[in-house]
C-alpha cells in the first residue's frame, strides 16, 4: 500500500516506475545513505517548494543506443 501511494504521487512515468521497483534494504550503510538523501530532498522542498517532473522525457532508450555506439536522430538529441 505504501508503494501504491508513493507511485500515485509521482508526476512522471519514470518516477512511477522507480517507485514501483523500490525494495527495502538490510544494508545499514545503504539505509543511512537513503535517509540522508531523503532528508536533503525534504529540506529542499521545504525551503524552495515543489519540483515538477511532469515534462521530463524518458531518454533511457536513447542512452542505451548511445552505449552500443549508435547515433541519435535530431528529435532524440533535442529530448536529451
């Protein structure tokens, strides 16, 4: 239920995907790092207000093509 509620709050498709794939950790160092990241994000939100990622384009496909040595078309370059 927590993951579902978090996913509903995400404003981009990629954000929703990241929410759905979240998994708990038992590694204390990973937990501490994630807590620091959460604290920093909340501090930023409280000081500056919300951030919208609604218009963010998913460029994972373009990045994969670049990794294998392909070139991008003009529309893909503009999206990046």
